[in-house]
C-alpha cells in the first residue's frame, strides 16, 4: 500500500536528544514515506487468539494466549520451526477451571524478554476479563538459559486484588524495579524485584483513567459492550525510555499519553498526591494498546482506529510508518529484535463476540508480524 497523506498531529510532546519526550506543545508535520516497510508474517494461529510477543537476544520467539474465550489451550509458547511449544513446560500450561492456579498460568496477558536473559510473564488470572481467579494473579520470571521458573512474584489484595487486571510490564534490571499496568480499575503496580515488595500507585489519577468523552471507534463507530455501554479500558500501554528515567503510559480507549519519572515511583514513601502532581500530560497521540521505545529513543505505538503503526522520531516527527486494514487488526503488543525488527501482534479484540451481540467476527488466522525499523 502506498501512503500519500501528510500526518498532522498536535502533540504536547517534543523528542529531546536523550531519547526522552519533553512536554513542550508543538505541532508536528511529517510526510509519510511513499513506500512503507514490508509487513512480514512470522507466525500465524488459526485457532487461538493471542496478545503478547517477545523476541529474545538469540531470536527466540515467545507468544502468549489469554484465557478470554472458551477456545483456549496453552498460555505461553515458544515458536519452534513455526510451531508453538508450551513454555516453560506443559505443566505450567495445563490449567483448567477448578484447579489451583498458583503455580500454573491462568490468564496470561503479556510476555516480555529483558536484557539479562529472562522472560517475564504477566498472569492477570482474570478469565474472560473477569475477577482474579482464586488470588492467582502473578508475575513469573523464567530463566531463558535453563528454561526454568526462577521466581514468582505475588501481590497482596491491597495491591492487586480481585478487581485488578494486570496488563503490561516494563522491567528495569538496572534499578531493580518493574512496572505493571492495571487496565481494569486503573493504576500502576511498582514492584521491587529484589524484595518482592509492591505498591499500587496513581489509582485515582485521571492519567490512568480512560477519558469518558472520548469515543473509541476502531470500526468507525464507538465500540460498545454487550450491555450497550461504551468500552472503556484504563491504563494499559507502558514503555520505559532508553535511560529508564521516565515511564510512559496511557489508557487504551483514548488518545492521551502521559509520563512520570521512575525515580519518584521507586520511592515507596512518596504519597500518591505527590506522584499525581508530577504526572506529565503529553497531549493527544492515538488510541493505542502497547508501545515500546527502541535504543535510539524512537517511540512506537499502534493506532487502533486506523490499523496502523506510529513512530515518534528523535527529530520531532510523528509518522505513520505502516498501515494495513487486513493484517493490523488491533495491533496489540511489541518487541524489538537485536537485528532491528519490530515484532507486532494482531489480537483483533474489536472483532470478538463480546462487542457484536455474541457473533464471532474474528478473522483467522491470528498473526504475528514484523517490520524493519
């Protein structure tokens, strides 16, 4: 597809030379390249809906499948020779309703590969996006060298109780902290990776709440649930700047982007009032799910309402780098390989029966794609 349009986007952000976004209001005009990068399919699943993707330093590919619909099998897989293999083993992927989910994957939302040889798995344990199943939500750290679970992080009810849906994670091994979004009620869980102590922050901040007046319309009209109410998903996408000094995040079903200094989040004695006052509203970009920074400080995110991927570059341009109305159906999660590919999942959430009076409009197969960046 040839993209000929010019992107005009009013942002309350400017990309500084250190790869961080500063909060100066600026109108950015950026000509979209006439030839978009090739969108390559690297994996397809004709049966099971997927959300997360992780590509490791050795180009090992991992995918997760949330337990949303009745059609569900494995939660986390490694793709080997084009085929999904339960990871780290079959036992962790053997959960059935009614069983103990403490040491099994229940409803996995995200997988992330870090820079130290570990795979991090976010198990929201909210089957069908419902309440947490038997207090079994957790973050699982897996050693990629041994393929063994190294540590399981669990949360007290005061941090991640039955109404919290753990969604996406960013891991900062340098400081020893991780940050996890709560996409149901809104908020960010700050996790001390050494002690295991955790804290929910910003739960009452408007920055983690979907804008009630925004009409999220990935199909041209506002997406509504079975009861007729508009879909509202709170804090979801999350990204760390290359120097780990800022955490970027946003609600899913509106187009605002926010950031906060991670040094503040790591101070567990800092009050939520202080944290809230230090949130920076970066303006309107796009309604997106996941997002990710590359090492050069470019920020990538999807535009769910335009079936496209955006790039905010270091020279202040916001570009639509690829658009595809057949493949990029709800671009969901991202991972960047060492050889410079952006991996993208297409989860098709807006086509689920939840939003179409029980009618399944999902367009199988579900795909994982990549583009050279």
